[in-house]
C-alpha cells in the first residue's frame, strides 16, 4: 500500500508532469492542464482510486478488463459504460466486467470541480493506470483528450472481443487491425491476466474434453491439471482459479504470468498457446526472464488507449458515464 509520503511524492510528480505535454494526434499528456480550474485531474482520480484499491485490490483486474473491453469495441470511447437493454454491458463477454461505480464516483467528483470537461473515456484510462501502479506495476504517463461515444452495441461487443480459445494467429490479426503489434498483444493479454480470477466455465473443456477428444489438453502441467480438476469438477461449478498461477504473483502486475505459462500453467487456451506458438514464444520467454515487462507494459497500455479515439468536436463529454447527454 502506498504510504502518505508516496502519495505526496506522486502529487508533486503529477504536477510537474503537466509541464511536459507530448502529444499523439489530438491526444496528449497533460491535456487537462488549466482546464479544471486549479485542480489536477489525474491527482483527483488518483485520490479516489488509490483508497478503493486499499479496500479491494482486485479492482486492478477489473479496470484492466474494462479498458481492454472498451477500447476493442468502437475504440476507447467509454461506450462500455452506457446503460441499455442492448448496450455493450449486456454482452456475455462483458458479464464479468465491473468497476462501473468507481468510474462514476470519479466522474461525479470531477463534475463538481469542473463540469463538462473530463470525459468518461479518459477517466477509465487514468483510473486503470492508478490501479496498475498500486498493484506494483511501473508508473506510466497517460495520454488524454478523448471524448465519449454515443453508441453502444452488445452485438458489436460479442463480435469484436477475443474469446478464451482464439488461435494465436487470429488474435494477432485482431490486434493488428487495431494498430497493435504481436508484441503488444502478448503484453496486453499477459498484463490483463497477471491479476484477477478466471471462472471454471471459461476453461472446463481444457480439463475434460479438449477439442472433442474426451481428454484433457496435454499441454497443461500434470500437477496444475490435477489442481484445476479439483477446483473445477466435470459437472461444473462456480469456482475459479487465479489467472496467474505463479505463487505470490496473483495480485501483482508483474512477469509471473509469463513464467507460469512457460511451465504449462496457463489457465485459458490462448494464454498457454502464447508460450508455444512460433510467433509469440520468444517474446514470452524474454518477458519471463528479464525485467522487460515492467518497462514495456505501460507503453502497450498507452497504445491500446489510442485505438479508435474520438477527439476535438467528435462525440461528447457525458455528465454521467452511464448515459448520453
């Protein structure tokens, strides 16, 4: 947990960081400097998300999932946050997404300080960065200046979000169509699965009837398979396992995930295939053995945050994240 001195130091850092201002298109670091009266927008969000992490450190997995699922459908426009009977929230792939209330808390606080200025899309990106930092990930500078979308479709979410058994070549293609490289894919899937839990129903086929063979996936480490089967009986259950099977790494944004999948301990099929596919195995090996993940994950998150953004006069700035103006 961050000490008060750490928080104070970060506040100073955030203030100094606003003197920089690198930009990517119409996104830039420090976009909100001078736009919210005397308030540092990123510090306001930090002061809300950090205590939330203290109360529930699983919020980092929730926010990582939220940013990924938002950006992969219509781009990073907070369309995932919109309510509606056929909105993205209602898609099966988004059933486990949570953290909406935390984003709304940040939004309500900022609306009091400077109404109509800070987008919900930017709040997701800033809040996720805070949670990653609190989960022992390396701090990275975020780009801001996004605006919020007005369309949210469950059908689009279902057709655009990768499933747990997607083949590696298909996943690479899916990421490349969003301007992200194969290395970005390995970093983002690994970063998203280095924390959090996965329920049994998402990988039960690997344990008992892999690809219709009536047997388990032979690439699963035998001791890990025995553990998974004890947690997830053939008849099904509401149990779960940690996404990162490296002991002591379950709640940290670190390289433990890559070490686990190199030992045959991947939970989802796509996780395990990253370690064996010729397109990604060398990247997994490097990330598992060096400190590269700590330094490269933030950059991948920044690039994810550029996908399909609305800027300038596009979209809108919602006053409440769950509904359009």
